[in-house]
C-alpha cells in the first residue's frame, strides 16, 4: 500500500518480524550513503526538518529513509503501548530491511537516543551521526524528575499518568516506558562509538537542556565530535537558519 508524501516520495508499509506495521518513505542511494531520519518522542516523519532533509538527500543522490515508530504517525499500534525497547527494535527492523551500505543517522530529540542505540548495534555500517537536541536517557534523567510526587506515585501505582504537551493534547506516560528506559541508559558509562558525530543544540531548549546534550560529548569515546550551541535556538530548531545549518552539517559528513 502506498501514499504520496510531501516530497513526492511514496509512503509504504513494512511488516516487521515482531508483527508491527511501520510506515516509511525510502529512496535508494546513487552514492555510497543512505541518510536515516529518526524522529523524536510523539513525532513522526511529516515534519519540516525531515521533509527538507529528504528533498536534499534525493537531489544529492544519497539514499534516504524515514519511518514512523509503532504508535506514531501512520504506523500501527497505540502510543501508550510503546517503550524504548520497542522503538529501538522498530528502528533496527526498518534500517535492516530497507537499507544497504553506509549510513548517516540523523536523530532528533528521542531520535538521538535511537540513533546512538542503533549505531551501537550496526557497527561499521554507520559512517556518521547528526543529533539534534539529543535526549538519551530522557525517561529517567529528564522526564521522571519533572513529575510531582503524586504523578510518580500514579505511574508506579496505576501504571500511567497524563503529561501536558506544548505541541498536542496531554498524552500517557506509562510505568512500562519509565522502567524499560532504564535498560537502555547510556550516559553513565562510556559510549563506545568512533564515527564522526555532530550535535546541534538550542540554548533556549525547554525540553532538553543544553547541559544534558553536552554531557553526551563527554561520554562518547569518538574523538571526532563537534557540539554546536545555538544561543537563540529552541528545541525544534526548525527555523530556516536552523534547517540550513542541519543540511550543511549533514552534507559535511558525505565524504
């Protein structure tokens, strides 16, 4: 089944071995690289950054893959059933089934966590990463401390609480999401990755403080890490100048 996307590329659906039906858009590479977009928490592949990056990759002859995690966008499943384990599995399933050769992983917010986890699994296939306001460990280090005592008790006792959103209606945060996230924590031990990694971070980010993203630079073992702090940038970094910086950064890894 196919649907027409904003960039003219078609949306198709992948049945994973876990029985999930994931929506994706893909174009094959004419070069040696495929760029893979990894969306953030409660985000999908319809956003401005991903569609502009998709158009750039296609024009430059690079392969491109974007997909929606289960419970997100056009993919099947309920958001509240999702966990870091499930979304990591979705990412690896889509990348494994749909791409060949070298990869540049481009992850936004939670997608930065997914990119790091995917790179640790994929090894030498990953030639570089671009991380936008990366949020590894956000379930434990960012989200959980923000909850009131009552909300924490509700999560652990009733299994969920509602969290307000600046972008949409309140959504469920489940005990499964919080507990499962502990299994994929990265920031407390060295992250053994050696490829070039570029981090774009807004200083006015209310969701992922710049200090959290900077901590990642101290944890990565790669010597080729560049951290770009945008003083007036917010979490989304989706202004024209932010997107131009994103494209320029992605292009710099096409070597």
